[in-house]
C-alpha cells in the first residue's frame, strides 16, 4: 500500500507538532500549513489523501476553506473544533467536511476517525453489496437485513436510514443530511420525524438506546454508525486505550 | 383626602347667604304669632322674652348679620304691636323705652357672641380637617417605598389642595432639573436653574413666569423642586405648601437612601462573587496544572530511571488532570453564558435516551468502578429542548454524584413521565444533604465557600449551572432524600412542551 499523505492546516505549532509525530509513527506522510491560503495552495500543488482542518484559522474561516476546496476537490476533510458551539460543526459537515473531532481530543479518537475516513475513500462502502458488523448483516442487492442470522423486516424509511448510515460507516451524518435524503429537502427541519424513526430502527435492531451498539447519537449534530471492530486491525500499541 | 381651602375669610362677620336672612325674618314672624296668642295671658313686657328667644336662636344658628336683622325686626314688631299706643311706632311709657333699648342691646351682644362661637366652630372643623389631611399625607409619604410613589402622592395631594397644576423636578445624574412627575408636565416651565431656586427659595418661593418654585429640602440638603402654577400663594397656602414640601423632601431623602443601600448591597454581593470566582479559578485551575507540570517534569528529568508502569501512571495522571481542567473551563464558560443571559436555546426534538447515552459516554472514564443503572420508562416522550444543555446538566449531576459516592456506591439514573412533565432522577448512596442545605447547594460557589472537603474538589459551579440550564427550559431541579432515606436524589422536572405531531 503506498504511503498516504495527510495535510494538517492548523495555526497552533504545538498541535501540528504532536500530530506530525503521531501520524508519522502511524506511517502517514505529513505536510503542514499554518494558514488557510497556504493549505489551499498545497492541496492544488500536491493533492493529499486527507486534510485535518482547524476551524479557527487566522486568515480564512474554516467554512470558507471547505467551500473553496469543495469547488474542485473531493478530498476527505476532518475538522478540528473547540467545543463552544455545535452549530459550527454542523455547518462544517453540511459544507462538505467528512467528520470532526472536538478539541481537546485524545489521539486515539483522531486516529480512529482518520482510519474510517481513509478506508471509505479507498474503497467506498456505497459501492459494496454486502455490509457486516457485530452480527448485523445487510445485503444491499437483495435489501435483506439480518441480526445474528435472524431476518428482520424494516419499513422503506427505516431501510433508507440504515442504508445511508452504512454508506459511510463510522462517519457522522447531520440531521439535515439524513432528513434531506430520506424525506426530501422540504422536510429537512422536521427533526422529530428523524427521532421517531431512529427509535423504531434501534428497536428493530435490538439496540439499547442508552448503550447503543449500532446507531450512535452525536448530540446536537447527528448520528453515526458504530465503528465496526474490524477497523481497529491496524491499531498500534501507543493509542490502544 | 384633599384639603379644601375656603376662600371666603372665616372672620368675615356678615354671611352672604340669603337663606340665613330669610330664616331671621321667619323667626320674627313666628315670635310675633306666638306673642299674639299669648299677649292676653301675660304682661306685655314679658312678651319681649319671646322675641329675645327668637333672636338667640338665629344668632346661634347663623351669624351676626341675620341676628342684628332679627333683633331690629323684633324690636320694631314688638314696638308696633305690643306696646301702647298699639299699631304705631310711638312709645307711651318710658319703662317700655328702657325695655326696648335693653332688648336691642342684649340681642346685639348675644348675637355677636353666638356668631363668634359659630365661627370658632367652623374654624376648628376646618383645621381638624386639615390636620387629618396632613396626617393622611404623611402616612402615605412614610409608607411610600420608592421615589415614584412619593412623587405621585405629592403631586396628587398638591393638585387637590391648591387646585392648580403642579410639577416636581429632581436633579438627574448631572444635576440638571428633570421633570419627574406632575399634573401638567406639558405646560411645565422650561430650563429651571435648580441651584438658584434652592438658594433663593429658602425664604420665599421663586417666581418663574406663571410658576412658583418651592425647594424640597431634607436635612439641609436640597433634593428637588416643586413648581406650582399659580400667580401668588396666599400665606396659608404657602404655609401648607411648605409643610407638604418638607414631608415630601424627607420621604424622598429616605427612598434615595434605601436605593443607595440596595445598590451598595448589590455591589458587595458582586464583589463577593467576583472574589469567589477568582479563588475558584486560581485554585481549581492550578491544582490540575500542578499535577500536570509535576508529572511531566518528572518524566522529562528522571523518566529514564522510572519503571514503565510508573511512566504510564504519570502519563495517565497528566491526561486525567488535563481532562479535569477542561471540565472546569467548560463550567466557567457555561456560567458566564448563563450569567450574561446570552444563553440562547436552540430547541429541537430530542430523545431522552440519546441525551442520557451521550452524558454517560462523556463520563465513561470517571464513572469506572461505580455501578450505574439506567431506567428510562417506555412512555417518556420526545423532549423539545436544547439537547446539549440538558446533556451538560446531566454530566454535572453525574459528576456531583460521583464526588460524594462511597466506593462501589450504586448510582441510579431513572426517568418517568407524569402530568405533562418528564422527571429525571439521579440517586447516589453518598452521605446525603441536610434539608437546610438542599436549596443552597444550587447557589454559585456554595461548596467553594465551605472550603476544601478533602478530595471532593468542586468549583461550586456545577449545580448552579444545572439549575440555570434547566430553568432556562422552564423546568426545575431539586435535591431530596435517596430511595431508602440514604444518599441523595437529584430530581429534574422538564415540561414536555409541544405535543408530538404524528408522523
């Protein structure tokens, strides 16, 4: 497998330093940019496989960076943001970011996000016929769902929601993104439809909402499908906990 | 009750009421009729007593004028009908002349006396009325709690008493006269020089156009100005006005003192909060920093000689302490937002299960070692809330429960739905909270004020934030006994809000 390149766009030198050390230890090639414009130029010159983007840059607003990049490049973006406001994260995700990590974060959390996003970029889940994780098996060609080999019946909307989550496993989907796809653009403010549907789907999947196995709530932002255990295969000692 | 000042002077001897004179004539007619009936039975000299009685009645009832009229009429009638020669005004007997003169004299004297007594009574009644009005005024003044009430009472009273427009001026922060209350502010005099009015107005009211300016002075300190729309005030009105003004000034002075005291109390409370915040910041932010700096410098300097377990132990300390620092900062930020009132709710439909799951997930590391059971009733509906804030409230409650739980103490998180409210209960097996402290623990910095309690560090912000966030949602949070009387149950009640629309 060729070495994958990660571009870090972050104005804090300390954060760039520990990211570089950890990422290089995980055999990624790392390039750094301190400013947004610098980062965009680097992307154009040598397109990376993934961008880690700080939302609070001195020159460019994070949302602007994403919007400008998305005009010509689908390269995956993981956003770093401070906790202050979940609306920033939602805006970044809606603008085209693939996932986010809240500062301060543990390196294992970031590594897990990076692996999920890179794996999806390498072999898009959307093109797969079969999805399997923790006893859940979804045959996308036959529209068949089984839990521990026990077939379960889903309504059209429940299946749509599950399919959407499977298409980007481990990545967060905002409420609006789900509502737009499952119900259509006219209904993208009707979050209670979504809450009810998620409740029903969890119920059918035998998911305990207080300790969800499959559908994880990202408070104020959206939902993500739980990270399949198989993804952790290349975890290395230092960030195992 | 308003004071009515009678403009007709009370010592005027001749009343102008025509009814009194008619009464005088009538009583003479009655006396004459009685005299006709009785004149055969008694000596004619004694008949004069009849007329005298009539004159006395008149003078007692009215004033000097009618009683003089009555006595002259009585004299003439008596003379004409009852002294020989009858039916003339001539007098035959000298004794009769003397009787008549005495008669007239006595009528005049008693009439005068009675009239004076009558006027005295009127005066008394008037001054009694005035005293009781003044008493009523001072009662209202002393019970007035704020400046507005004092001014309203003053204006109301003055307007009725003098029956003319009045206005009250108080100095604003720059000392410029500002109209604050009045019956006719539209016609208020423009640009009043307060200082000048205060200096000149001490002896006599200052005339300013059609307005008379009276200073309001309390404790030799001018506090305001009263403008009366009147060409000139009579002595009595002026006297009354001054006493009203004095009382109003004292009341104004008092309400201003009360306001100043309240302000001072607020300032000192803010001061206390600020110093508590500072000590909280310095203590609660520095403690984890001390651990972090200590651990990392140890690793840097002597790391090579440490066993790998010890190195990991120290590194774990750094992570835990840094996370604690992060929680403190989050609390301070939340408190600032709550305190500034800039907390804007972004309500959305949220499943309570999701909130609980996120809160528990965020507290996963601290919760390790404490058995937590979660029991959310199936009928708990979706909540119309700002999910992140409710999650933060639950995190703070969990944090608080952990801080006071004994090792292996069970923690119960339950939720139920009843009467349009969702009740979330978090029970621990800690030492419990004495009933007297159950409200105080929600005050800012309450635990901080109690000083250090061993390892139970707390900023004293956590529960204040919980209450702030829950109250912003129209809910309530209270502390109560644990399930078996042991420990504590924190109880959040949230209104469910909009009914859930069908899918």
